[in-house]
């Protein structure tokens, strides 16, 4: 998501930890995965997952990301926190669909081998 958004020019990172472009920032590898690992681990139904995902997307989009913007780490261009909320919620919902699909395939194939 970040690579596409930075390439298109929706946002940029003002602080680079690695000399590559676009520069990944640690919350791509820490904050987002940890938030959604908790959501996925502690929810058992789609309803609970969506509620947890909405809360996690809200925390990320309206609390964590504004802190990075305020500190000058990230800068939005033609983008805002609400768009980030919708984008993160959409991406995590698609990931949940893929996760459920792969899990179903694994369960089906593991029961056939026993």
C-alpha cells in the first residue's frame, strides 16, 4: 500500500531509515501488523473482526498517523486521515477474506491426508 501511495504521490516520508525509494518506515513493519494481529487473534466472527478492524483503523488513522505527521516524519499530498482510515479498513478486509480462503484450503487438504 505504501509503495503505491508514495509512487502515486499521495504521501511521502520525510525521514528515511533506509537509502531506498520509496523508503519504508517502521510502522509498516510494526504498528500495522501488530494492531491487526491482535484483531485477527481476538476475534472469531466477521462481525467482531469488522468492529475490531474499525477500531484499529481508527487508532492508526486518527491517532498514530497524525503523530507522525506532527513530528514531520510523514507528509500527505492530496490525501487526509479519513482517506487513510477507509484505505486501511478496505485493505485489511480484503486480507481477512484471503486469510479465510487460505485457511479453508489448508483445513480441507489436511483432513484429506489423515
